[in-house]
């Protein structure tokens, strides 16, 4: 990880758009050149993130997804800031729209086709050993190449073996709990999707 001091950070973020922030500061920025910075704080000195920072996990997950042929962000650089402490990943975003955006913006969307593809995509992830504990429609992207891919990939593990039934069910339970997403889905299609789980 490359050291990043306050002055370097300010130069890097010049004219950036802050996309996410919380009470501790900036979390996600779109830089002037269209690339992104994602900042992770350490919640506790005793946290396991002291040894395996989330920015490193994001980078490792991106490399593994690329190896598996799953579209995802392309990492450019890893940084470490000291004051305040942050692990930082600089990356090219995955182009396209999230499924959440598609459902909200495109009333002509063929939901039956989309959710059939989503079921196949999730099954492929599970068969490849990808356990994404934060799987939801806001981090699944339909790319301009008409492929499904993943973003916001720090909270993910690539196990190198097909997932157990329990882990597959956990992923689906997380996906299904976002009521605001499913409110935009035809109930009949949602039912078909739930029965297609495997």
C-alpha cells in the first residue's frame, strides 16, 4: 500500500464529487477524471482490519473476480492514510447501471428476462465459490456489454469451491430483504425468481 499524506489526498480529490459520507468523513468520491476513491476507516485497533485492511480485501476480490471472468471495478492503486487512518482504493468503476437503477428508471424493462438472467448469474457466483454477504440490487450492474457484474466488493469472499446450501440461502436471504427493491418488481416475477433458487 502506498502512503498518502493529507496534501497528496487534497490534490488527488481536487474537483471531486463526494458520493458518500458519514459522521466520520468522506467515504466514496468520483474524481475529476471519472475514477473513484473509496475510503475505509478502522473501527477499532483490535479489529481484524488492522491486519487485512478493507481496501486490500477489495483489491484481492477484484483480482479474483477478474480471474473468474466476472465483471467488476478495475483497481488502479492502494493507499494508506495515517491522519486520520484510512485504507483507500483508487479504481475505475464498472460501467453500466445497477439493477436498482434499471428498475427505477426503465418502465419498459423486460423483468422476466432480467430476473431469469439474475438467477443464472447468482447460481454461477455460488458455483464459483463467491460468497457476497452484502448482495443486493444496488451492487449488481448490467454493463454496456449486456453482462452482469459486481461492485462494492469489499464485503465478499472467494472460497475456491462451490458454496454450501446454507451459504447460498444466506446470500438469497440478504438479497430478498430489500423491500424497496422488490416493491418495483412484478410480484409474479418475484415469485418465479424465488422458486428458481438453486
